[in-house]
């Protein structure tokens, strides 16, 4: 299986992004090179990391060892909360991430959290615009921004993010934020797409009945649900066989009834931190 099967989502800045990728949240830095190398061998070409994960170096080593041409890869990293501020501060943090990754550019750079208590995200976003103009990041976006954060960014700067990466899974679908994003052409990336194992998503009949009908696993069904809704998704796993399973989701399509049933699981069931409470 190859990345050629993975659809690309058109971004509002003229670039596009592979809809299915591989995330390294909570991947042990000492194991990152091996795990990312496995993901690249399985066929993933879209990798999502962050400064705070502590594993940018391992991602970079796996990229370098892979022999895959840089233009065939899509790499995202993120600015941590302590590094928000003016252009000089943001540029220094970005330069450090590039050095750890061993890359000349990234495809997407995100503000990791809005941290409203610090009230620096608008200033930081202006610095992101300057950073994008250096061509060392193709696209810029945000992560964990709610509708009110997005509205303020757009109103005060006139610059619309290309992407908002938010917690999103069947129990938490964030319709207000996704609706505002859609109205402004902001692509949605779903983190924790399988609920991080914090509720029995893969045992629910709405999921298991679809899995049985399509000869798929419950995890494949939920990933397929995301893809059919247009979400960009990057499930993580330390196991190669699970990576391959998560990548093998293009041979079936959920019916409209199956999509409605899974969407009907919404219950505002956040399993991660609330964006207004992270500092």
C-alpha cells in the first residue's frame, strides 16, 4: 500500500495536505526513530509532531534514514505555549524545531494552544504571518482553537488559518468550531480520533455493526467516518501491524445510515484538556 491512495485536502492558501497521516503524540523519544521508520515503510507520508512532544529529533532521523525525497513528505510541528510572543521569540522557537528535525522547511506550523490566560495568541499569529513569508513553512495554522479564538484571530489580523487541529471523535464533534471553520475555509484536523481509548468507542454497536458489514475493524470504521466527513486524521500506534491497519481504510465506504449512526454518538465527551484551561 502506498501514499498514492491517500486523498489530499485543498487548503485555503493554495497548498494541499494528505488527509491521512501519522501522529507521534506521547511517542517515547528513544523509540521515535524506529516507530516513524515503520510508519514510513507502511506508506505514511504525513507526519505530525510538536516541540513539546520531545521527539522532533527522532522524527528527523527517521526522515533522513528513509531516503524518501523531501517533496514527497508532509511534515507538521507546533509552537509550544512558552514560546508564544513577538516575531523574534517565535522565529527562534521555529529555528530550533527546524534544527531538531534536520529540515530546511516544514509544510505546516501550528500554534499549539491558544492559552487565553497569557493573551499572546494574536501577537503570535502576526509573527506566524512573517514566518510564512520566509518560505520556511508552507502553511500556518492553529491547534485547539475554539470558535471564539478563531473569530478573534480573523477579526484582528485579517489572516485566516489554513488548519485548526482540534480534539474530535464521535463523542466530541465540536459543531460550533467546525461550523465556523467550514464557513472560513479552514481545514479541520482531528486529534484523538479514536477517543484515546478513554471510552469504549470501538465496542459500541453503531461502530461494530458497520465493521461487521464491511469486513473491517472498528478502528478502521471510525477512521473512515472521519475521512468521509472531510477531517484530516492521524491516528498513532507504536505497533507496525496497527499502523498498517489504520492505513488500510480506502477499500470500503460507510453508508449514509452508518455515518448518521456514528455521528449520533455526540455527547460533548471531551477526553483531553479544555483549550480555555491550558496555560
